C-alpha cells in the first residue's frame, strides 16, 4: 500500500535533525512524536483464510453454477479432510 504514511517518515519530517532523545531534541518529549508513535498501524493485519470463509465461497460458487455438483463435492471433501487433520479430529 503505497499511499500509507509510515510513522518513521511522519516523525522524521516532524522534527528535522532531531533524534527525539532528551539530549538532542530541544522540546523532548515531543507531544506530536508520542502521538504518532501511539497511533495504531495502518498496515492490514494478515490473517489466514478460515474454514468458514472457504466453505461459504464454495457454497456460493455452487449456487451460482460456477462449479458442478461433482466439483463442489470433491473440493469440499478435500477441505473437510484438511480441516479435520489440522484440528485433530477423526471422521
């Protein structure tokens, strides 16, 4: 995401030639610096795709006739087997 501003870039432009440490920064602690550092990250959190997401996507594709009955059953069998294996379940 190229349009996001990094905390470091924002703080670098906030106070040029300043390391934001008490010995160097004449207005330490910089309120703006602290405020920027305390902001939550704008980077999206990467999460694994969950079983429910996959199952819902497959059901939607089957309902929209994107996949045939056979394709749906084959893929769902693999998805269910993978889910059981990851969760230590049998049958």
